[in-house]
C-alpha cells in the first residue's frame, strides 16, 4: 500500500458534496471530509478515521488541516539488535 504525502504549504480545497457533507482535497487527492449529524460536525481524515466532534464547521475544518501535517514514522526495528543477529567480531589473520 502506498501513502501519498503532501507538502504542508498546499492548502486544502473544500467542496460541499451534500447538504451535510463537506469534502477536502489537496492537490487533487482526497484529504478527508466533515459531516454534520444534526447536532455536531464530525471530521474524518483521508483514511476515514474520526478526528473528533466539533461545534462548528470551521473548527472541524481546522482539525482536518492540522491532521494533514506530516508525521514521523516509527522505527521498524529496535535500536539494539538481538544477540542472534549481531555479527561476531572477526579475528585478524596473520
């Protein structure tokens, strides 16, 4: 699975997809959406993960813009390798 990353300088473009749904794109790629459930605005990121519940549409939009900031990936291996994977020191040959 590939992940598209966007420079933080590109602004989000908003379109109203329905009476209660606003969709955000960045550089033509889907960036998330905000839906109104009758009482509050729910913001979702580009993967559909709920970012929170907000009283106003502007607050929900700001939350989505803040969620688009690049994050650092966690290391996939520990700093110290297990003993089994460490190389044994080689002795110098004379």
